[in-house]
């Protein structure tokens, strides 16, 4: 049995962090479902930027440019078309798991990361346009994004909370989700609204690579993961979550994101085998998925009590790393990088449509 299937049978969902129209047309997405035990998919502006640069969307851009759409409107037309197709391919998984798995994700404009009202409006509109029961709208877990998450969940919009980096940020996202579910319960609406909380891993180790001794390298991301998983398990066992589940609600699932190893000297499956745990998700790019499929190892699951994370985090503090401060910086820097990627995408679309028309 391949490691991807073994990990799936141990209770963790493997999602693909990629989508292109070419992958849909060629059957590659379906092949990942059938052969690699992939049960969901995430996307972001950078992924679409690379796909558009390759010329895959030239015909569609040429056709849609004649309708007078803005660059942003044209992008969402293209993205929604692709994600509807992907959602349909994952629909059997979604139905088989009664809505637990089989999701795809579409991101609101990163330019809205600090605008609560605009994020709510955009998320609701995109969800309605996509019109798929297994499509999550990605909303950043910034201070301004949290009330938007609550409102969207209360309105029945499934949400992927993105840009989380620490246990503290995860808890804030989970609180925002639960508040939305509780509003639905108070109004006697169906409380089973899908959601995941996406915690980014590899950026931790990149951030401290030049600041810590060699014996601490490639350890911070996994230690933060253990700390976050402990918070997740504690919340799962809390009276609040048990009350919600008793009324038909669901636990927001924890998702490990940014799982491509950046250090060529480290294991290319570091953030897969090191973050294996039931009722969680690991979303990974094609290369990481392929590497784990070919030579990955599935060991013991992450300990629910956090294992030795406190001791490891203490060593980083002793080395001068303020983990809470760095988490805030990573979220701020992540929001900026998302905006930069979005601007690059809009520029790419503008250039492509000019060249094609």
C-alpha cells in the first residue's frame, strides 16, 4: 500500500494545493483522486497566475475580454469555472463523507484582508456564484477577517480560514467559526456549515533559518504544529464544542498549509510525515504529493497533548525567537505577499488580454 493511502486510512485527508484547466482537461485531478487518495483541493492567486502565464487560458481570455469584464471579474469567471469542475469531481467524496471531506477552495481578493464589510459581501457573492455545496470561500484570519468569518458562517457560507500561523491565531479562527454556528442554532437553522482552519507551516523555518543554531533548524514549524494540534484537540473535547455537536453542528477541521519543504537539505516530506494526525487535512503541491507517494513514511500520529513542543519552543525563546511576535509578523507579511501575488495576477491578465485582443 502506498504511503498516501496509508495516511488516508489513518484518518488524515490529503488535499492538492493546485489547480489548472489543463489538469482538469487531462484527467490529472481525477487521477490524483483515484491513485493518490486525494480528497480535496485548495487554490490561490499564484497558482492561477502561473497557469495563465503558460497560455492555458488564452482562448477563454480572448472570448471573455469581448464582454467588457474588468480584470478582476474576468479572473473570477475563469476561477469559478475551474473550481466548479473540480467540485463536481470531488462531489462523490463529499457525499460519501456526509460533507466532512471533498471540498475545494476559492479565495476572496486579498485586497480585502483588512476590510470586514467588503470581505463579507465578496464571500457571499462568490459562494452564490459558484453554486456548489462543496466549495469553501477562503477568508484570512486577520483581526478584520474574524468577524467576517462569523457572519459568513452564520449566513451558511462554508469558509476556509487562511493565513493562520500559531495556536493563538487558530483559536481565534475557531472561536469566530463557532460563534457563527451558534448564531445559526439560535435561529434554528442547520448548524452543519463546513469549515477548515489553515495553519501555514514551512514559513516558520524559513523565517528563523539564519537566526538559530543548526541543531534547531527545521524544528520550529513542527513544534508550532504540535502546539496548534494540542489546542485543536482541547477545543474538540470542550463543553462548548460538545454542545454544538449535540445540536447537529460540526467541528471546524484543522488544515496544514504551506507544506512544501523550502530547505533543499531537509526531507522533502518533512511537513507531511511530521504532521500526520486523524481528523486533519494536509494540502500540498504536486511535487510534495508525488514525493510522499513515492517514498513517504507514515509513523505514529501527532500526540494530542503536544508532546515535547513546550520544550522545543522554550529552546527557540532561549535563542532569541519571540514566537508570538513572529506569528504576528508572519501573518502580516503573508497578507502582503498575498496582495503582491494578486497584483501580479491582475497584471498578467491585463497583459494577456491586451496581447490576445
